[in-house]
């Protein structure tokens, strides 16, 4: 049993926001009950259509995406997506995004009334929207203000998901914890860009996007290690984890749990294989 800020999990392996939808498609492919926790794709107050395509492209050892926080909004989440997940014996952590502090607060407050929701992960690190998102996670004052307001609106465990697109991530980590975050998850995607040399055009319609996958793992390991030196709250390590060895590396850097993201697109069994593989390392 692993306890992250009061969220009780069978093991330290979660699936990362945006790579697992709301579990429905994956439930036909793997046993969701085996997962430590499921983190949903970001929920916003109102439905969002997301950014125009193309919005995903492959890069060496990774991928770039610019989805633009596409989701069906809070109402559909509570009426359809959450009830589906309630059928499983796995903690649901809802990733929350917004354009304004009020939006984060309203979504978080409403989610607090749902017994199936075991925690909130605040997306203050989406690189692909004009308003909100990463803007809250690259400035310590904005981070603190947002988390203080959300903290006052919910008793649920609050996890702040940090952006790597900063000069010193420890400054943001400390601001998040001082504002009341119970745990930190890091890292979100690294801002990147790719150009198709045949068309001479950017590969993503939004030009820039978020880089994920093994390409970012050493950055993530470095940041988890740096943050672990300055905060006492649990850290959830994310960034290019493909196998149990990668996951163990994050635990050695100072993480208490991990999230599997891009690897879900390569092999849907990755989280299950990592859960099994980690047992060997945890026993030593
Ligand atoms: C999106 C959000 C993120 O937090 C991220 O890292 C990448 C993409 C998005 O929905 O565009």
C-alpha cells in the first residue's frame, strides 16, 4: 500500500493525465483495478474543442502535442465519465485546468462533492493554451495565488503539476507547497517545436507544443532530484518512463510514486509491466 497525501494506492504506479482519457477505451485492454491510480485528462468548467490539427507529431525518442485541453467539460465528466470509472476499484485523481483562478476554484469545489474523486491534480503547466495553463506555473506568485484559492475551496488532496519550462523549478515547488499543495507531480511537457523540411511548415498547427517521452527523462530526473532537496511533501515523478528501471530511477531521485504517460501510446500494458517489474526492486 502506498499513501500519497492521503490517497491510498495498491502500488506507486499511476497513469498520467492526457494519456489515458477517462479510462473507457483502456478498460477493454488492461485491468484498471491493477493500477495505483488513474489521473484523468484535464477537466475545465465548460467543454473545449481543443486546438486545430495537426496536433501530434513524433520526434526522436518522444512526441510533440498541442491538444489544447480538449474535454467535454465538468458536467459531462460528472454525469458520464466519473460514473464509468466508479465501477473500478482504483483511486480517481481528476486533473483540473482553467483560464482563470475562479474556473479552477469552481471545478475543484464541485468535484469535492463527488465521493469517487480521491484527489485533484492542478494543471498549472499546459503549454498549449493562450490563457491560463502554464501561465500559472511559471511564476511563483501566480502559483501561490492560484493554489491558495483552490486550497480554500476543497479538502481533497491537492497535487500541483509543475512545468519544466522555468529557470528554477525549486522556486515554483516551494511556492506551491507554501500555498497548501499536499504533493507535487513533475514534470509536465517541455515546450518544443518541429518543422517539416519538405513543406517548410511547422509540424503542429499551433507551431509549438509539449514534448514528452524518453527524450525528456534526464530533465525530469534532474528536476525531481532538485525538488526533493527542498520540499517535504511527496513527489510524483513523470517524464519518459518506459519500463520498471526508469520508474525505479525516479524513486531513487526522490519520488514516492510515478506516472506513466507517453508509454501508454506505445504499449498499453506498460503500467502493468512496470507494477510487476518494480516489485523486484522494492524488495531489495
Ligand atoms: C496539453 C496539456 C498539457 O498539460 C500538456 O503537457 C500537453 C498538452 C494539451 O491539452 O494541449
